[in-house]
C-alpha cells in the first residue's frame, strides 16, 4: 500500500505503535481485561487492537447509541429500586406492575431526551426509538413486578421489610472485578438468590438455533468466574437473554470453560500490551459492516 512508497511514514507508524504499547504497559491500562474485550477478540483481534491500542474508534452506530440508552435506563431504575420497592404497601399492591412501568417509561423518555441530538444525527426518530426500546422495558418491568408480586404472596411483607427480605433481588449494571483473575466487567442483570448468583447478559442480535454464540458463552462464563471470586457464592449457571427473539439460553460453567476464559484473557492481555497489529480476519461479511474498515485497510500489515 501507499506506506511502502513512504518508508519514513511507515517507520513513524511503527514507532508510534511501539510507543503506545510501551505507554500502555507503564500505565497498567490493561492490567485487568474487560470481559467485553474477550468477545471482541474472538470477533476480530485486529479490530480490537486498532480500537484499544491505536485508539481509533468507530463512529457511533444506531445499535451502540440505542444500547447505551438501554444501559442508562437500567442503571437509573436500579438505583431507584430500593425506594420503589420500599414504597409498596398493602394499599397499592395491586399497582406494582403500573409503578414499575411508569418508572421505566419516565427514565426511558428522559434518556431519549438527553441523547436526542445523537439520535437525530443518526436519522432516528425519538418516538420510534421509544417504541422500539419499550418492547424490552415493558418485559423488564413485568419481570421485576412479577418477582415482587410472587414474593408478597408468599411472605406477605411490605415497605422496607419487603426490600430487605426480597429474594431474588434483581440488579442491573453490576460492576465486578478481580485482581486474581485480572478481569473486570459490568453484568447487564444479576439475579441474587439466597443460595446462588445468576448473571444475565442481554443481547439484541439474532440467537443461534441452539445454545449461545461463542463470544456470549465466554462473556457469561467470565462473569460467573468473577462473581464466584468476588462473592464466594455458588455461580454455576448464567443466562444469555436474546431479547428480540425472547429466547433465554442457559450457560453452565465447567472446568474446561473456566480454562478457556483464562487462556483467552491471557491472549487478549498479551496482544494489548504488544505493538504488533494482528492480520486481517478475512471474513468478508464482518469487514463489509466494520466501522473502521478504511483505517484497517490503510494499515501496512
Ligand atoms: S475491516 Fe475486517 S479485518 Fe479489518 S478490523 Fe474490520 S473486521 Fe477486522
């Protein structure tokens, strides 16, 4: 490519990559690997390297912006849930579903308003975005309300006592991290049962015919390892929730899968602390829809 015609420029880029790698090692930026990078590596290691090490990012896409809105609403409702559950008393117990739906709806409207310029720049209509996301939040509200209703039926408790005794407690956007495993991540949804923790990864893409995609399997397995390490609780089952297809797929951990996660984390870490750009993935379909295609093709190796 054109860099071969300009050896000085080639040298500059090479040196620059080395400098960046050195800087990354010194700063300890990649001492702990984010769980999402494990699936990014499996998808295309070159893309992961270009984004993470060279700092070249894709322009925001519809899926990313909509995904960020979804995460921020989950996070907000999560923070409000203690107050919400504690406000449930015998007089309003018939309205639990409504209370949850109002909370999700209000937070969703606010999140859309905050992101309106970004949505407009992508040619997205605010009302259509609300409707699209509401399908998911409507289900989410029903799941959470259903959980509370069943608990009240069984134990007949209300207010702060209801919150304190509630099980499973469902939390969203739960941060987990481990120095020992050199991993960190944010779990979309965590079901806290008395005897076990169940991480749930929410995905908007297509579900495979059976089971889960490899990247999703590794991601959920990594969360199980992190939960086990952090909370010392039984975590041998996780879920991938393909929300657009209403398909909840279970993932069971086993010693081979644990090994796979650790081996993959080591490979990711090694790559992120190196200065060597990996080869192209040679998968036409992936490259066609890749947002950093041009930058990738213009690299010299
Ligand atoms: S264009 Fe293809 S090889 Fe290059 S980063 Fe994107 S997916 Fe990977």
